[in-house]
């Protein structure tokens, strides 16, 4: 069944994994410095990115129909590669050097990224699960990498237990769906579901279990409790990776499952209320619980829960079965684009924030808001970068976060989600409140310590680039439309099965 | 292109300041240049009805799922006076700021950002840019109040920012709803196109009635419509004078401008349906805010409340929606912008030079600062609507408009418009009371001894006491604002010739004046 001619579509993942393995061996047998390993890892990410860019995004099923390439797969591949590059660079250059085995610390993210990329093109629950495990297992190691630190260990254990639990939920749900539909492949499950006029309760229960598993991954309330603790304990680059990569990974599964598979009225009556409640709770709890936080990483942890709420509104808005009647012509693409736009802007702002935190935490671990006092005088660039990233997360124009919030408001209004829109507005105002707290500390408060913070050239250049992107994607919105254009799921109907089969047998 | 220059000049100034140019001079030069350009625009404005002048229209982007966004600039008789107001108040605000203020480059950059945001909002003819230019000012305002503010600056900064953000988001929801109410093929952000479209194909009344309150509340929060006003007085009292001048003088006018340009013409049935509420609330601005102003014990807070009270006239003119009323609103926006900027700037001088803002502790300052007293009296007269100053022209037009409006009639055959005119005229009486009392308590009567200059005697150090605005640089900005107010006050037709043709072209404008 495996078609050699279609393997190119799997090549990005394979190249990354093979590259990572070679690097592991090289690192073990030739005494490479951590810096050389990081350079090699960045190089392989760059090569894979160039390779991925060469694919067009016309939908295609391959590898025994277990994988699907479409606009959203391509978008997420590139998204995860960008995340990987930033994580590797941060791990090597910006933050406290890890005490032992620096090499693995920059090699493991390659495996995680390969897993995330595979998630983005999976068309089969088995493959999806394997990809997800590749992601989570490498995360278990990365989260607890500073193993002499108590908080890191606590974070590692929490993430291990809750990660395992969520995987168990997911697998259990998949088992139910497989048991009743007779297949793990999405296209076959979809065919089965189309023949059923009513959703059987077993499949419905399976769907709920799958959604619970995904809820853990994207830190949706009430499955969020791991996020603040794990964010606090993990090294900064890994926190950013979790916050952006793991969330995006969970979201791509969510898009593939609920929009690709279960988007018709009988099952939408299960997942739409489920996600609506999750979105409302995430918006409220995430943004309100962030207000009393003093530790910056915990604050960003809660805010990340809140952002899941905003993104979920867009996911719900992308459903074709919102109005209660199945309308094939309903506007589903805007909602999906809103998710892509949100993720891009979230990536930019979150990484900018964590780069700054990583630089500051080298001097003072366990950074709290009042430690930022007077940062604008100690290092204008750091203060500006952190302030702009927070303002962007808050969604104030002309920064890129505004475009994301705007899309969410637009989708919510367009699809008649008025209750959710009310919560979105409330949450956005609450969010601005706690994002202003660190800005206040940086710009108004008198510095406790006047020593200027010096940055090396590369770090300054990256920070300036991130600032430029934050402003650029917000004001010159052409750039963001270029990034997300075509990043939507292929409609099931748009790949005709015989063609796909013919291609596979080729 | 010339409008683009108005935006690029402050931007360039910001970049120069960041690169190390002397902050106040660069900022002052940029705003002066803008002022000269705007005066040129006023003189060359063609006044051919029905068109926007000095337009620039280039496609900006097409985002999937959204109507195309254009970078569309242009002014007509309604926005041109506001562009002029922005230029002159920005120049004055920067000119009165102390050159030696701490962290001066940041300070002037934030002021320029506020000015840029207001200017951008007034020259944009695309809803997207109209909205985001206004939001440019949000964070700079927060920082200006927080870093250079006085009194309870921390609370005020947070309150202003969060309240304005909430207002902006409600407004955003309303604007999105407005555009999305169109059929997909006709969706656009272009304001003139939208106006034409809605005139020809008005939305269903039920739809308009739902969308209009979003715009009314959103704009209402931004402008301080009672009961959404509570952010403004403490915010303005704590802000550095220049920031209060820019915000109360210009940025707040964005919301009134939005009502005239977007909300009322595009959702006229919604406006009709909600007019009783607007009329009720604006009485709150006159009566409630008026009496609260009377009760204030501190100079800056009093001026903050008075600027809320004066919004009542603007709302009344809009509620009338006839040519004389809306023309009056535009004139009054300029007039109030000038007088509010003057009052905030001068009250800043008083509190800064005397080190005191409570009426009970101030007194007799005219002995030491005669020039300041004269300037403050002029500003107060402008605010009271004394004939000869610009406010009078605008207020009078609003009174006429209200008098001739028949909102509905009582049984005895009297239109309630007459009643609103009476309330509005009563508002000028309240203004006269608190402004005259402020002049009296601050500048006349016995002067506390600490304002006398003191030589160093024994242990006591020398103190200059109360000082006057002495050098040319210190008082020229105020004189400039007063002269502008006088010119418009004596020759209101200069502006009316520009404003009226554009107002008469607004949709749903009754034909007789």
C-alpha cells in the first residue's frame, strides 16, 4: 500500500526524525559542543522548512490513506517549524545553559516537532495517537529537564500524570468510535457517519472522551489545572513550546476531528455545547485567575488558558451546523482562518514574551512582576519587547493580537454566537487589566537595581525582528493574510476517492 | 497625499526622537509643520458639495472572509475642522510641556502618538483605519497618566484604559455587526460607500434597533455620556496637562465624529428608536454633571467634570439631526476642543506653579500672576459661551436647532425641543457659576502668604513664590488657542462655509434649515 511516489509528503517528518537521530549519535560519539548541536538542529529545521514550502497545498490522501495533505496541514507544518526554530534558538542562546547534556535539550524538540507535524497531516486515529505520543513523551523529558530543581520535578510529574490521563481518555474515545464505525481512518469513519441518520450513543460517548483528551492538550477549563504549575516549572523555551506548540497541536486535532469528522447536526449537538461551556469557562477562569498572579510565568500560564477560550470561539464559529440545519454552503472557512490567524499572532507574542523572561530569569529565577520595576530604564529594548507582546496578547491595535481578536469577534457575530461574544468582550477587558500590571512595573515603578542589562547582538536582532513582526502583522495586515491564506481543511468532498486510491496505487 | 503627510510627519518625528534628536524641539517642529499644512488645507478646501477633498485611496489588503480594506484618506467639511483642531491643540500641548521633563524623549513620543491617532481617525474614510487609529492612543494615554501623572495616577490610569478599552470593544462589535449586516457581495469598510449603500437600502428597523445601541454605548463611553462618564474627571485630573489637553480636546471628539459620520446616517431608524434614551441621558450630562461640577473642591477635577457637562450640547445637536444642529455640533467640537485645551493647560500651570489644586488653599494669584489670570479668564469666558468666542457660535446654533426640533409635542402644543433648549441654556448658567467662582477663588481675594517670594532668611530657603507665565514660549501657545477661538467667535461664517455644505449632504438631513 505504501506508495513511494507519495512519500515526499511525509518527507518533512522523516527528515527531521532521521536528522535528530544522527545528531544524537554524533553528539554521543564526537564531543560536539552544545552550540554546534544547536546550529545543526537549526540547520535541519531550515532545510525541512524550505522543503515543505515547495509543496503546494492541493489536497491529497497518501500513505494508505492514513495521511492527508491540505492547506491546513501545510500551514501547521510551517507553523511548527517556526516554533521549533525559536525553541532551539532560545534553548541554546537565551536561557540559562542546562546543567548536563545540553545536546539533547536542543535535539529533543526536533522529535516533538516531527510529532506535531505528523499530527497535522494524520488522517487516521492510530497514526494520530502515535504522533501525539511522540509529542508528549518528548515533552515529559523536556519539562523536567532541570531535574535538580524541585519545581521542575513537580512540573514534570504533573505533566506526566495528566498527560498520560489525557492520552488514556483519547484512546478510550477512539476505541468507542472504532468499535462502532469499524475503522480508524477519518474518511471511512466519515462515510459511516454519513450513513447514520442519528448518532449512536456509543460514538457520541467516544467523541466526548476524545474531546476531553484534547481539552487537556489545549488547557481548556476544566482540564487546565496542569498548565500554571507546568508553565512555572519548565525551562522558558519549553514553556513557550508548550504554550504555543502543544496548544496548536491540540487544536489541529480538534479541527480534524470536530470539523473534519463530526460537523453535522446530530453530533454537533454534542460537541458544540461541550466546547461552548469549555470556551466560556476558559475565558472566565483563565482571565480572572490571572489577575492575582504575581509570578510572571504563572500569569502567562493562566492567560494561555484564556487564549484557548478565544480560539475555541473561532472553532465553534467554523462549524457548518451551527444554525441547526446542515448547510453545506455555510461560512466555515472564516472560522478556520480565525484559528490560524490567532495562532500566528499568539506565536509571535508568546515567544517574544518568553524570550524576554528567559533573559531576565538568567539573572533572577522565579521572576515576579515587581522584579520588572524600572526595566524600561535598564533595558529599553527588553521592556519594549515585553510590553508590546503583552499589549498584543491583550488585542490592542495596531498590534497583531488585535487582528486575531477582531477575527474572533467577527466570526462570533457572523455565526450568531452572541452569548460567547459577550464573554469575549468581558474577557478581553479583564485580560487588558492584568497585562497592564507588568507594563506598569516596567515603565512607572522605580528600579530596584539600576544596572543596565546588556544584550548580545543576535538576541537584540531577534527581539527587534519580533517587534517588527508584531507591529507589521497588525498594521500591514497583508503580511498575515499571506501567512494564513489557504490554511483551511480540505472538504471531504473535494478529494474524490477514486483519484486518491489511484494515486496511492500508483 | 497631503493628508498622508499629516500622518507621516509625526511618525517621522517619533523616529527622529527615538534616534536621539532633541525631543521637544523635534515634536514642536513636527506639530507646527502640521498646523501650517492644515491651515493651508482650510484655505484651499474647494467646498464643492458631495465630494471628499485631498483624497488618497489605495487598496490595503483583502483578508479572507472579510471585505477589502482600503487605505482611504480624505476630508470633507465635517472632518476638516477637526483636523485643524487636532493640529492646533497638538502644537499647543507640546509647546506648553516643560522641556526639562524627566524621560523627555518617551514623553514627547507618547504625545505624538496620541496626536497621530486622533489625526488618523479624522482623516480615515475606511472603518478599519478609523477604528485602529483611535486605538493608537490607548496605551500612550495609560503611560502618560501613569508615569507623569499626579494625585491618584495609578488608579486613574487603569480606570481610563480599561473603561476606554471596554468602550472600544463594544464599538468594535457594533461596527462588525454593521458591516456584516450587508449581503456578502456588498460588504465594504469604505465609509462613503457604506453611507450611500445604507441610504439606498436601509437595514430592517429591527436590525437597526439592535445594532445602534452598540454604537451609542461604545461611542458614549468614549465621549463620556452620563452614566458612562466616570472615567473622565479623575483621569483628566491626574493626567499631565498636555495629555488631558489632547484627550479632552481632540480624542474625545472622535466619538462625536463617529456618531455623525457612521452611527446616525447609517442606522437612522435605529437612531430614531433610541433617540428618547439619548435625549434622557444628555439631560444627565447637563443637569447631573453640571451640579457635580459645581460641587468640586479641586480645580483640575472641576474642569474634568465641566468637559463632561459640555458634551451635552454636542449630543443635543446630534439628537436634533438638522442642518443647523449638526453644523453647530461641528463648530462646537472645535470650540470646545480649544477651550478645554486652554482650561486643562492653564489649570496645569496653576497647580504646577502654586503646588496646590484645592480651591480652599488657592487665592489672590492674580497679584503674582496677572497674565495667567487674564488667560484663564479668557478660557473661562470661552467655556461659558460668551459672545465673541467660538463656543457661543456653536452653542447658539444648537439652541436654535433644539428649539426648532419637534421631538414630540405636549398636549398644550409646545414641542419638547423647546424644553431641551431651555435645559441647554440653563447649562450655560451653571457653567458661568462654576467658572466665575473658579476665577474668583483662584485669582482674586486674599493671597496666602506662601505665594509671596521669599528671600533666604536664616534657616528658611529662598522661594520664588507663585510665578507667572513670563516668557514668550510659555504664553504663546495659549494666546494662539485664544486667538483661534476669537477668530471663529467673531467670524463663525469662515467655518460654517466649510461645514454646512457637507452637513447638508448627510443622509436623512431635513431640507429646511
